[in-house]
C-alpha cells in the first residue's frame, strides 16, 4: 500500500520575522534548519521511491536536509513551481502584526486562511487565494504525484503551508469552513497510508 508524506518546510527567515513570504525566495532560519533535520530524524525507517518539491529554496533545503539526516539516497527529486507557496500580492514582505493593525485581525485572517478571498494585488496585478493556489497545485498532484501512488510507490512532498493545505483539503474532503482553521506546522511530517484507490486508511502527524 502506498504512503504519502507531506512536509511543510522548516521555519524561514521571514517566518521568523513574521512577514508574508509568498513567492519571495527566502532561506530557512537557524530554527528552520533544525526543524528540517528533526523531520529527517522522524522519517528514518521510511522508504521512498520519489520526492517532489517547489521551485523555492526553503522547501528544497528542507528536503535536502531530510535526505541527509535520514540517509535517503538515489531517490529522484522533481521540482516545480506548481508546488510553490501562494502569492500574497502586495502583502509580500509586510509584517503580519502591522498589517493586522492596519486592516484588522479578522480581515488578515480571511486573507491568510480563507479559500477564495485573495489578498490585495501587487504592482503586477497579481495575488492568489487558496482556490487560485489549488488551481495549479491539484492538477500537478493529479498528473505527477497520484500516478506514482497508484503504482504502489511511497512519495515524499516538501512544500509550503498553502500548497500543502490545498492538497490536504482535496485528500481529506475538507469544506471551505474547515480549511479556514487548517494550519500545517513547519517541519512536521504528515503521513497518509492509502489503499490502491488512494483512499486514506490512516493519517498521523509525526510530532
């Protein structure tokens, strides 16, 4: 039976500084490096056939540290911007607490957690809601990740809070209201054991 493990990257430098990050390619913080290594420790004993990650260095570095600590070798890795974090528009780089003071905590929570309300657009006229993020993440999951699982392979995905939230929403059939409260912790592997039809048999977080 296939196993799918999702890992949100370790704390980034802008997570540490409480900034909206989105597509800005910031590195892991010192704590983030430790979280990634800890994830590697938790995944010792697992076996993977393939791994996927985003085009951003914080996810790639997390995956590299997991491989290093867990001793994974000769596993093909595919990188694609389809798994990137959602684009936070004009909020990218702003401090979250200061933004909450300006717009109100409830509005910022909606921008961060809601399914279909995008943040204000940036200078290029772009931003993404979770729905927009899912529109690129789920086709990639369906075309690249799910087929490997159906072949009985074990898959590791190191990505971002919102790209992974969209996948979890899909896997667990969460409603728009339920996904509002969904938060994936940095560096904590979420393990799905599945049957051959990709129905979930069990789910656990490796705290």
